[in-house]
């Protein structure tokens, strides 16, 4: 191996370990509040008034401390909070005094929304582990929000609990009254007396002000670890913790008849589904969550796109069952602030994915097909929780059914069905142990995918089984200012010779790269193994300068795409990061400066990354913000663009970006931004965008976000052309002009804290012009031979027009959501999609195309979904 980064790695680690003498900061004593027990004979009425006698005699939490804009400053308004409890509930009463009640920002929007508003939050660390917290928030209009914190600072914003809160506004401010079922918390009921972590946060929107009862310094790397104590909770019995949410849904799909001879066409296709979710507290520490025949019809569709790269599109998970509690399964990365690694070991969207099988793979002649767009999830269940001693456990198992597609061949009127996805079982297990009061953790991860191929043609395209196993750990010291962590993982996939051959030649590794000395294809293999490791160390909190060093290494054979997401393997990569945070500037509310850089080599020793970047973020005293970046990339070797061909030597480039946002506390504000990148070959990319937000009333939010993107590429390879033999490696490239325009429209109208309407539309116009086709003619250069030097002009002219395309689409939906009782909802959904893809033309006319798209035939989906929560 040549050009190894060993000296760089050793030097960096020693430098970081010895460069600073760390002095521990003194930590002020935690504040404490005592909860008062109320008898079941004296129930608290949740009305936002706090007039029961128990409230008057309860202990008071006050003396809040400002976190922002003045770290450690005095809040502009007074806040008092009281806590009560019974055998079933935790009650919290908050009096949010305000000297100008008519200026309280009281916005109405859907639950868990993120609109500008005043807020009061209650965060409870019932594990008392300094790392996990359940947060409940409400605004003056009664809009609820709940969040789960894990790893001290990370958030699961899609965690949903069933609880109640009411608010009132009066001449002295506003009052919030919470009733939180103990069944929604996790705690050990075996102890006679409980001590929980607790904190209260008040946000005052008009001042962009954040205040905490237990101070959380802005420069520190912590949230839950700074909580105060909730004392006085005694003799709690174990709550039943059983929840069942059955649903029934009906869907009508209307689509145009684009081909009158399609025997599978139905203008109106109606389906009914039933299923449900459940949760059961196995013990006070662990919860079983399950779903049977889940329906996600209310979830917003993925944005439309055309992918010209070698890499798979990544779409975020949006399905509630897989989102809730997903934090416990997180594995595969350290606390690094800058790393080459971007893979995901557990990517839940693999479960229920689009079926892969095609008629040509199965050797079937077909004119028309009636195929499902996703794999049916028969059921899924997960067990998760954490013990009093800090042991976290998560186990998820999901089973998807075999999917078949109907086909019809007009040549001989034959018809039938064939399998397009085998039945598959997915298993993920995660375990983690907290040590040293949460300042250290060690953990493990195991996953398994097993498919029932039954000798079908799919065994040539899918791995029969895929396994992962790994360990990780991290340790923080000096009041969590400094930290170090590491990950080590192994993978193995098994299958037929053909399926493993496909795995060897995917874009993640390209074992077939023709100029590689290290890699070669073995067509007799029936398994593939690999490893991944990462180590990081750094100063992650504290005022002033912060910095980190990270080293990542992934062998070419590492493969997790059966249940994870991996764009590329085959690298060794050291990276550095540094930032400077100032929270007490006279000119700015705060500012952050950063710089980072890194290198990467593949296992052949080719440098595949060589970049440096810097940036700055400022918040001005008038609440405007400015974000700017600048970067430089030195020459490096691109071992992916030729898709298994020879390595290219990429030219140097530079890039910059700028974004300005006006005061977001106003009813009207906007963001304007742009970016530009150019290399020495003349290739460039540029973009300009704006986000406009308007609140015409407290219950209406409107946003419009247009974006223009333009790229001139000097080495584009059309993905729909496979190349042909020549003396120049057979790898055909072209120059290309790519123009993209898209806009996102959102209009949210909220009728009450329980009833809301959300609308969304996204038109996309995409034009691509390919020209100057050329063959790459020498490995590790950027030299090309024009296509015209090898073939005749007619062939050149044909290429220059054959791959051009125009694509236009619009996606829209409207979702009416009504929570008619806690945990129970009715959804009314309308979705529409129109699209048109044409080849041989590349006219970029965004205004004209935005109008013409409404002449394209639509696909409409209408859905109603009814669910009912049964719980203790």
C-alpha cells in the first residue's frame, strides 16, 4: 500500500492527547423541588386555572436563569412552577407571568409543530441516569409537543405520548396545567422513594429568549446531565402500561388510462385495510411495541427526483412506528464533528421497500404489469427500555410477505404471476451500558436479514442472508468538555455466486475496477466479509475553542445495504475539525466560527478526498442571521465516476456560499441564499434560493421556498448508457448542462389545538443537455478522446441528442387531522401527482413548464383513516 496516512494519524492523536491541560470546571449545586402527593379523593381538575388547594401549598420552582440571549442572565419575565403527583399521574402547574399579556406570542398550529410561539416545557429524567428525559411542552393556545432526549443531548422529536394539558391567559400572564400519566414515563417502582431528574424551560418568543430552572450553560455539551432533582415521590405502584390503537382505513386511487389495452387498468381502485399498534409494559423497565398490518397513508410522499449519480437516493424515514424510539438502535458513528463516514447501520426504510424483481430478470415476456409499489409488512415488534443500573436494550423484529406481480403479454395473450420480492425477516438488536453516571458507555449491535428464496430467480439478485455485529463506546471527562469514542463493526453477506458477484461490483466497492491493484472480482464467492472502524477524540464543549480528530476505516468488503444505507466502502480517512464559539459579544448575540479538513485513501492508496473548508455563523442584535462558507478541494482521484472503469484525477476546485435570514420572530420573514463551486476544468455548480414565511393570523402559516440550481459538468456519464469497447477503457463521458427549478409551498390552517389542515405542493422542473461525448483515455488523468475521433459524425449527432431529457412533476397533498380524544385521531388525506418525462429535448422553461404540468393527467389518492386509543 502506498501513500498511507499512518504518520498523520499518530501525530494527530498525540497532539490532541497532549496539547491541552484540562481543568475541571466547578459545577453549581443542583436545584431541587419536592413533589406533593394528592389523594385520589382530591382530584385535580385540568382547566388551566390552578385554584385547587393542593397547588397553593405545593413547593415552588422559581429563580429561572437565562440561557439565551444572555447566558446566565436574568429572565425578562417571572416564572413559578409547582409539582403534584398521585398513584396514576404527575401534575405540573406553571404560572408564566408577563408584564405585557397582550404581547404573548400565542400561535395555533398542529401538535408537535415548530412555529414561533411562547412555550413552557417540563423535562423528566425518570431513569435518573443523566442521559434520558421525557419532555412535555405546551404553548398558550394549548398546542402540545413531546420530545424524548437520549445520549444527554440528542432528540427524538417524533416520540409521542398520551397526556393532557390546558392553558389560560389572564391579566398577569398565562397558566399551563399538565396531567402526565405515570404510564408514559419509565421508572423503577421497586424503590420506596424516587428521585428523578427534572428541568423546566420557558421560551418567550418576542425576545427570542430561553430560560431554564436548572441552568444549562450554552457552551457546555449537555442537556439532561444538568437537570435538577425532583424529590418526594414515594410508594408508587407499577402502572399497567397497556395501550392498543386499532385502525381502519379506506383508500380510493384514481388514475388515467394511459393505454387502452392495459387489462389491469381500473379507473377507480378502492382498498380497505385494518390493523393496529400496541404497547405493553413488560416490566417497569421494558416496553413491548408492535404493529400489525401497518398503514402509513397519512405520511407525506417522498419528493420526486431523477438521479444521474452512481449512488442510491436517500429518503428519510417518515413512518411513525419506525421513528418512535429509533434512538436506541443508533449505531455506527462516534461523537465526531467531521468524519468521512456517512453510512447507517440500521436504515428502517429497507423494511417494506419497493419490490426488486423484474420480468426480464425472471425470463418473462410482458407487455403490462400490475405490481405493488411496496412490500407488505405483516407485522413488526420491538422491545426497548433501560434498567435502573443503566443497561439499555432494544430488539426489533419485522416480517415482510412475499410479493407477486401479475403480468400480461400481448404477443400471445399469456398472463400469470411471478415473485418480485421474497418473504424476509429483519432482526436488529442493540445493547448499551452506562458507566460513571452516564459519562461513559459501552455497547453492542447485531442485525440479521434472512430471505426465503425458494430457488427463485431472485437468488441471483438478492443476498440470501446478511449479518452485522459490532461494539462501540465513548467516554467524557472534565465535566463532559472532553470526549473520546470508538466503533468496530463486522459484516457478512451470503448468497449465490451471482448475487455475491453483484455485491462485489456495486458502486459501493467496484471490485471490477480495471486499474485496481488491490481489488479483483472472484466469481466463485458465495459470501463477502468486511469491517468498519472509527475513533475520535476532541474537546466538544466549553467556551472558546473546540476541536476534534477522527479516523475512519472501512474495508472494501463491508456491506450493510440489506438493512442499512452505505454509499461507499474502501477507505481510510483522517479528519480534523475546529470551532470557536463566542456567546458574549457586544456586536452580536453570538457567533460561531469553524474550519475543518480531511483526506481519504482507498485500499489501493489512491487519495480519494482532499478538502478544506471554513465557515461562520452570526446572529445580530436585531435577530438577523448570516451564514457563510468557503472551501477548497485539492486534486484527488475519483474512483466512482467511471462506474468500474479507470480512476480519474479530479481537478482542483473552490466553493462558497452565503445565506441571510431576517428576524424570524416577525410575522413575515425570509431567507435568501446561494452557493457557487468551480473547478479548473470549467465545471461549475450554482444555486440560489429563498424561503419566505408569512403568518397572516395566529392560526395560519404560509411558506414558499423556490430554488434554482444550475450545473455544467465536464465528466457526466448518462446512467442509461453502458458504454462499448474501445482502446480508451470503453468508458464514455460527456459534458452536460443540468438545470433544475423546484418550489415547496406549505399552507397550514389550524382550527383548534386538536383540528388542523396541512397542505403541501412541490413542482419540479428538470432539464438535461448532454453533448461533447468523449472517452476517458488514461488512468489517473483527466484526459479524454472526443467521440468524433473514433466514429463518424452521424453517430456523434445521434449521441448529442439521444440522452437529453426534460422532466416535470408536481406532488401535492392535503391532510386534515382531528384528535377527537387523547391518542385517537381521524385523518382525511388527498394526494395528487402529475409528471411528464420526455427524451431528445432539453428546453429549460420553468414558467412555461409549471403551467404545462397541469395539462398532464393526474393520479389522485383519497384516504380516510380512523384510529382509537385504548390505554391505562
